[in-house]
C-alpha cells in the first residue's frame, strides 16, 4: 500500500521531514534560552556577593585599615610567588638557606635536578641552631624529643631506696611476665616427654628425673647462666668442678644449684610456641610469633622513644647444627642468628624483627615482596600502631647500606611520612646517580666517580635529595635523605672533617692530614646510625657464649639478653634523675657488668654471694723455643712457692720475650685470677 501522492511537487515524506527540522530548531532555542538565563543568574549572584564583600571590606577598612593594607601586600606577594613558581615549574625553595626550588614538572618525581637540596615544608632551623655546629651534626631536624624515657611508674620514694631495691623494681617490670611464661612452658615441655615415655612403655629421658621446676629453680638457673657470661669458662661444668691445676670453681654456684639440675633445666627451657607439633612423640616446629610479639609489647609498653632511630642487623653467634643460621663473612662472628633492631638515641631497643621468622612468613603466605621490604614494612606498622603516623616527617629512620638500603624502601618510608637517611649500595642506585654525577654522563664511566677525596655531587627531585660523596680515595658513598639542609652549603667550612692517610715509603711511615668537604648528612649519619652497634658493644663482651643445642634456644638467648639490656637502659634513665643516692653508688650501677651482678645476687638469688672476677677469660700466650739452650724462669725467680724444682726452662712467651714454664705462663699473664694449687701476687 502506497501512502505517497503528489501535490504541487511535495510529497507526504517531505512534509514529515520539514516538520522534524522545525521541531529540532524549537528545542535548541529553548535550551539556549535556559543557558542564557542561568548565566544571567550566576552573574547576578556574583555581583550580589561582590557587593556584600565590598560592603564588608568598607566596614573592615574603617576599623582595621592598617591590618588590611599589610595582609593585602602579603597576599599580593604570595600571588606573585605562585605565578613565578608556575612559570618555573617549581614547588618552592628554602627561604633561609638560598637553596633553589625543586622542579616538579615530572609526573612521578623521578627526575633529579643537580645542585638542589630538598627542603621539607615547615622545617627551618633557627638562627641559634644554625650557629650551633654540634647541633647540626647530631640532629636530623630542628626539634629534639623532650618526653623520651621510661613510661612505667615508680614508687614516690624511689630516690630513697637502696640500689638493689631500685634495680628490682625495673627488673620486675621487664621480666615478670616473661619469667612466668618461661616457667609454664618449661614444665609443659618436661611433662610432655614424661607422658610419651609412659605411653610407649619406655624409660623416661634423663632430664625428667625432676618432678617439677619451680619458678625459683628457673631464676637460679638464669642467675648462673648470666654469671657464666661474666666469668667465661671452657664449658659450664667448670663452675662446679675442682681441678688440680686451674679452676673456675665457685663455691656459691655449687651450693645454689647442682650441675645435674642445671643441665636438666637447660635441656627443657622453653617459651610459648617452642615445639608446637607433636610428631611421633617429639615436639617439632617452633612458632616464634608468641615470643616476638610478647617481648616487643614489653619494650614498647615501658618506653617513650625519641624522634631518631637507627635500624640495623645484629648477628648473634651460633655454629650449631641446622639450616636456620646465616653466614655473613664481613661480620666479626660471621655466622649466627640475625635480629633486626630499631634503636633510639638512648640506645634503647624499641622494636626488633627476627629475620628467619619473617622469611618463613613470606614463604608460607606467598607474599610477593622481598625480605628487606617485609622487614621494614612490619617495623613501620609496629611504629604506627604504638606511636601513630609521624607528623610532618617528624620521625627519622637511619638505615645502613645493607639489604634494607634499597630504592623500594626509600619510596615506602616517603609514602608513610617518615624522614630518613638511607645509605644505598652503588649497584642499587645507578639510574639516579647517572642523573646527578657529571662524570657518568656521555658514557664516560670510571671505577671511581670522583678524582679527589671530599668531592661530591647531589641533586633532588620533589621527594628527597640524592648525594654521592667521595669518602676515601677508593670509596664513594651514596645517601638518599629528606631531612632539611642535608648539604648545608653555607656551613661548608665548619662542617669539614679531618682525614689522615697512612703512607709507607721505603719502610718509613708517614701520615698526611687533610680537610675534607663534608655534607651535613654524613655527620648526622655517623652520629646516629651506630645506635645498634652501641648495643652490641655493651652486650657481646658479657653474654653467655656456650653452645646452644637448637636454633630456638639461640633465639631465646638472643632475646633474653635484649630484655636484660633494655632493663639496664631504663634503669640508667631513672638513675639520671636520682639525686639522693651517693655518687659512687650511682656510677657503679650504671655499668652493665655491675648491673648484671646485682641482678644475679640481689634479684634472682636474693643472696649477695657470687663475686665477679676482674678478668673474664684466661690468657695463655703461646710459648716458643729459646734459641741456644735454657734460661731461668722469670716467674719462678720472683715467686718462692712454685711447682717447679727446676727453675730453668727451654721456652719463652712471644709477647714479653721472657722465659716461663707452662704453668708459670698462666700465672704470670693472669695475676688477678685465683688458682687452686698456688697463691701468688
């Protein structure tokens, strides 16, 4: 059916088309009219607001005209600065130090501009601080912490108490819960093997001969364990055993606890989580989370840290059987267990991570990150939980050039609002250093980036400053930091350091002294990054070094000494405010070895009976043959009562080059040690 017909040349289809075009034009006109009305209304509203503002300004000018003029000038100045920054593509610079603003035209902030120091917003040193060179060398930013120290409450009469009473208060604060859990888990371990032997109708193990270990037994064991670190012996049994020649026998130790019971406790000592899987009657697989979490909570509950932390690894020597130890050839102990410690400026261990435990978490949970990233992330989360997020980058973390010194960790700290000084290995920052070191551009690569000591290059992006500095003739160090004034160019002369170089020419030794240009960040790094090393230097000479049977016991020993050390630091902090006690008593209490001896005698044993020898180890230098026959023994000539009828000998010590018998060698080199068969001066 066809509805189309011709009428004066137009069809019905043409009429429909014309009608559609007219309708579209009408609707478009309505829309334009609405838009025009909307613009008129907005313009009217703006005019109305402008009138109101003008009226308000007129009112303000009548009463505050001088303030208005000043504020207007400041506003115009800020506007002009913003326009200049937009034209230059910069974020703003250092108002008091003359640093150039850091360009921000790169989207991700990865482009570094040479000879520019990054300056965090709101961080300015006062003129007094800028003149105090020691302050600049020791403090990352202008402020210092005032509330740093112990958090737990002490009795009102604390200052009037005796030394051992004050130590007991601190010791109980740190060890009460720890010893209680140690006591429970040790007895559970022993009871388990009793039941296994009964179930299998076998003879119970030798260490189950004791029905029950009391809390006092555990304390006595720990007292002797600590004492064995103060007086080091070839093996623990020497403290109970008398010998005809040389002896470490201690009558007080012999009366406190039998060696048999000491060995039984030593074999059974466990903490919660040690041995969590019963496999054919044997407890295997240790969960370290209970001890790591419990001790970290103790550390944080009793201490308010400062603003600056050093984060580094600490290797606790262990050479026993097992694959859980780590070998680091550059370390003094070279092999053992690794604890990562976060230590503040009072050298208090505020947080630690067990590397082996973190490694197992990554493996079991398939976490797609590297070990160094997970260690730092767990530490940063612990800080956020107990301290809250840092305000205006007010917490600084200083990291050595180990596995934590990576660009990923730098970005993580920056994203979480932390200030940082990170020493980064050369092979981890190539792309950045290629941008800021002139000698690297154009493919001209050298073994050393600089030709002379003290030479440096630096540059910044909108997040931090990267610095390359020639510390020695053959050593370039690389730092990444977001602290204010990391170079401090206006104090270049005052920040120089003295470098001595040894040189041997034809057997003649000479020393050359020179002044090295040193960026401020190097001084701050050197003064702050060794907080962890300070803890090691205090603990290691006094810790028990005897063999541990299992890896879990190594971890327990390591953490046990960390708690001892932190209790000592807390006691030091309290003693600093103690004014009523005698000076000599305070001085003795602040020495770690004297503190440990007080813990052993007055706290754990409740009996001041064990004495500390001034020498911790027996010195027995090698004897070498005397050329040309025999000589009279130096020690026999000066002492009447000796074991040797023949006063001459064929040997001499290599250190003093004097003739000595074998026993006289020990007597002579250990004058303050008591031997059983001979009294000597």
